[in-house]
């Protein structure tokens, strides 16, 4: 099944960026984010380089991590939507570099330069081939022992938006995400399926480490 085009996805987020920001003001306090940040802070304590959010949206994850976990680490955010980028820049100011771009092609980042890459709830917008392309790109920019954290909607087939959107987006299984991550050169350290607070779908949550010899 073919996912909606980049232009269609961009249009969706351009139209709902303000509402998304208001929702994230509340959702960033969900326990899943605190648990992620706890693991991340411990995992990259000895790894140099920026924290990269490859689909940063309104910048809430980067902002929360810096405010509560590490006030000195460089931050980079990338998003496909100009409106999302504008909101993230307003939120983070000089604390982060926020770029308009595509998570599959982080052209502004050098090889083996980042301590960690985040991708929370973006892979459902791309095909399996593009998901694997994104994982290869994240592997490229991470330092050896750098950390990857991914969340995406779990299951098979298209997401049912219940008439709220015509967008075509895909759910992926735990086994698919883990296999693609390992194929990209990572060691998967955590891969679980858990319910998502206030949502009718479960999600795959994956943590991985770039192999030190890569």
C-alpha cells in the first residue's frame, strides 16, 4: 500500500500545527516520555555530539530533555512542515538548531557526529523502503555507541483515521521495525509494544545502539 505523498503529509501538519502544539503541551508529561529521557540521559552520558530529533514537530521533546536532563548538550531538530519548524524555533530559540528538512536525508549532518537520534511517531508516514532508508541515514549520522529511539504505530495495514483525514499512513509490527533496525547496523536493546495514553492504538517502542565497530 502506498502512503500519502510528502506534500500531503506536509499539508496535514501545516494545517494542524497550532493544535498539535497545544496537545503536546499536555502530552509531553506522559510517563512514556519521562521513561525515554531517563534511558537516553543514561545511555549518552559518555557519548559526545548533539541530540537530534529527526521529526521534531513543535520541539517539545528537545525542549523537555534540555530543561530536565541536560542543559549543555547541543540540540538539532528537523521537520517537514514550515509551520512546525516556526513553532519549534519560537519555543527553543538559541537553545537549538531547527531545520526544515526530511528525516530520510539529514544532509546538514556529518557522518558519525550525533550522540542520539529520536523518531517518535513519524515512520507511519513512509513506506517500508523509506523507513529502511531513514534507519540507514540515522545510522550514518550517529557516533559509534550512539543511541536511537523510535516510536511508531503498531500493527498491519493502513491507519484508520475514522473519517478525520484522507491521509494514508501505515502501521508496522514489532518484528518489522526490529529487523529493519538490525539490518541498518544497530543492536536493538529494547523493543516493546505498549498502549498509548488517550489513543486507540498501541505503539512499538524501540531503543537501539550503533555498533561500536560501525
